[in-house]
C-alpha cells in the first residue's frame, strides 16, 4: 500500500529530494532531525521553493503531504516518503522494509500521518513539550566527558578510602589476613581457585602489594580525571579494584563495590581510545562559530568542523546504551524489590518511621529528618518509590521527560546522601545520571549550528574504535539476557533461572560485571548495637569507641561519606545476627587482645593504649534517637538500653598467637 498514488517526474534531481511545507512548524522541527539522520544523502526543500520544478505534481498535493523524489524520477508521498528517505541511513532501513512487508504497518502509518497532518499545531505543541526546540538526535560529548571525570573521582575516593584501612582489615596483622585467606582457598579448591577468585593478589598477598594496588588505583584515577589514556586507565582500574574487592573478602561485599566494578567495566566501551586529552570537538566548533554567522557551510566553520572531527572521537551509542541500561536496572530493581520483599512498611509508607535511626551510619541531618511530621515521612516514601520505579522508564524518553527523570533521580540521591552515610554510592549513581544530559542542554542557543557538525562520526574509523564496537556488541549480546532476567527476578523473587543463563551467569559472576541490586528491601525496625568492652582485671570494663558508628550517646551522628569506614559498617551487619554467623568478629576480638596496632587504628578510641586488655566482651544495646525534648534536657543524641551479652568474656590466655 502507498499513502498516495505514486508518480514520476520528467526532471528528477541528482540526489533524493524530500519536499515539505515550509509554513509547517511541526515539519520544520522534524526535517532538521531527518537531515542529520540522512547525513547529506538526501536533499531537503520546501514546496514553496521547489514545486515549480515539478509541474507534474499539483501544488495541492504538496500541501497535503511530504513528497520524496528519487533520482530515477519515482515519487512517494506521506509516510512512505518519510520511510524511504530514512532508509538512506542503515539503522533506519527497517522502517521502509516494514512498510513494504509487514501486514498492517503501512495502513497504520498512513492513518497516523493523516491525523498529524490535519492537526499540525497539536503535533508541534507535543513535540516542543517532549523535545523542546531541537528534536535532532542528541549528542553526548559533554555527558561522556563529565561522566568519566565523575567516575574517576569515585574510583579515587574508593581506592583512597580503602588504602588507609587496608592493613587493619586484611593485612598480615589485620582482622582477616589475606595471606591466610588465599592459601586456605587454594587448599580447598586447588587450581580452580584462580578462576573463582580473580585477583592479582595470587601473585603477592603481602601488605606492600595491597598498598601498590591501592596507590596505583589512586594514580590511575587521577589520570582518568585528567583525561589521560582514559580507556587504558579504566581497564587497569577495573583489574585493580576487582583484585582488592576479592582481597577484601566480607569488607568489600557491598552493593556499591560491585556497582563500581560494573560501571567501570562498561565505561571501557564508552571512553575514547586516545593517550592525551584534546580540546573537545564541541568546544572547537563553538569557538570558531562564535565569530561568524551561524551558517555551518562558511569556510571558517568548515575548517573548525574538520579539525574538531579529528580531535573528538564519536560517542559510542552502544557503550552509552550499556551504561544507561545499568542505571535503569539499578533504579528499577531498587524500587521493585522493596514492594516484592514482603515487608509491609513499603506498602503502607511507614519505612521512614524506622529508617533514619536504624540505618547503618546516620548523619546529623538524619536525626533532624526523623523529627519531621508523619505525613511528610509517608510522602517521602511514596516519592522514593515513584522515582525508583517510574522515573527509570523515562531514561528512554525524549529530551524533556528524560531530563526530568534525571533531575528526580539526582535529587533523590542528594537527599539520601544528606541523611545517611552511603559512601560513594550516591556519587556514582549521580555520575550515571549525567549520561542523560545531552549537549543541547548545556550549550548556549547560538552554538547549535556549531554543535550540528559534531554529530557525525568521522569516516574511516580507527582500528581501536572498530574493535571496541565489536566488543561492545558482544557484551550487549552476552549480558542483556542476564540483566533482563535479573530485573524479572525483582518482580518474581522465587522465579527459577533458565539453565543457559545460570551457566553464563556463573562464569561472569567472578568478574562482577553483571549484577542485581536492591538496597533496603526489608527495613530494619530496631537498632541493636554491639559495644566491645575491655578489662585489665575482669571487674572494671572500658568501651572501645568506633570512629563513626553509634557508641557514646552524647556524640552527634557524624558525616563520613564518601569515605566508607568498613569495619563500622560490618559492625552494623554483625548486630543483625550472632557472633557465630560472623567469623571475622571473633578474629577482631583476637586482634584487640593481641594489641594489633593496625586494627586499633581503625578505631576512634582505644581505652588500653599501652598494653592490651586481659579480657574482652561484647554487650548488646538497643539504640534510638532521642526526641527533641530529650535532646534539650540531656544534650544526648541517642538513648540506649542494655539488652544482653553478645559475646561472652574472652581472656588473653585463650588466644593463641598466629
């Protein structure tokens, strides 16, 4: 079927020519988009300019519908004309093919075209509401540049934060010594251990090598921030952080650790393959165009365009898709698991009645947020669920809904960061949200003509870019089915995995490059804190103070993010079970009885600075925020009630030297 009877003209143009109504605002907006999609392979003209060249076609017919005139003289109208013009771009050929071969596609297309043609004003209004004044395909040079810088900053924080804690956590005199852990794994699994735990620490598990990985990560993070060898830096950063994640054992088992690894891995396929940073193509084109009229075909602008194309590699659409899909998965799963966890507090909107004081490391802002009215807490829960479940779908929407979704997700992360210490998680999520902001948002309107020249990829792409494209497609094919199933399991937690996906996921799991997410699916409705106490005589007991977790009730909740005090965090998880379920806790007690300097440096206050205590025990307390009145009367931020003994008294005589 065709929209209107096909015709032939006697004087066809040398290139395909799409003729449109120059008085139609809706047409003008979309012609600009199609002009860039077809990249010079199709010419465009208004019927007011070109109708006289084709007397075979009545002017009224030009007014009713667009016309595409092929070099052979064959002419197409309406939706068919649009589809056949777009087929000159390989990624759009499916439209013309579907028009010719898919039953009903042509009919629906022509009906839709006629409706829009009769309501052009309405179509123009909706277009501007969804896209603004520019419906051309978005470009993401700005987003790529600042995302990579933000990712470099996140890596820098993660490595530096871990570096200062490494000796006390997994050093030779730490809580869980790596030089004992890896040999034990190898003894159990043999050579298979190398593939189960992919870490460079198999080569060397000494404290010095752990410092090398941490320090090397800091240096590479700075290189990434500066734009020096970004792709290569990302490859090594991933390998280093994966090595430390495995070396860190339970202390690096958090969702933001695997999120950083997955983000860092996928970013390899977005980062430009170059050694030194160069001036952005966008900046070069804008700079040149700022001194000339906004006509892209002026000599100066043409020179600037040629230079800019040589400078700025194109943004990989496939690489961008991988990272956007990661953001989609992260947000959607985080919201859905809350509703499918079986915890009613998410359905009745009471989760924040507990969250501010029961979360691992509250901030002082969390104390004040806990004093907000009940209706506001309930509204905040609803807002959180809407942002996490609804907003992610607008990642794939036109510009304005996409930007609104990005703003909502960034705002949610800022609020979470203010009320709780979630390390670099919020920063990393905000970095992913930057990928939703295209260049048209951050550039001045007079720069649009210069920006137009940066949209096309240069011809003759370099070999690294070609190899990256093939690798990116392979990653999409390999991981997309697993990611889709992970999202499905958020809706159906009890769903059985298909066997092929189990086999693939099992092999990829060691590298942490495809993961499921979902913080706080079940809200903790109490706060039990472990207080470790030491004694020299078994009569007088003195508490150990941690740097950030609640202890002294008079001490205000601190703000340590984006740094993560990993021992403090693990103490929160230990309080959810018994010491038998947390073997590392027993090793912590041993190190304190031995007076390990590395472990004591993880604490804020060691009540036995000269000689280690002879006895240690752990007591269980229930903590709650004080009320406004209690805070005014006592000056305390917390109130607590002793419950029971968490760990019975252990003496130094029971501890063997390693």
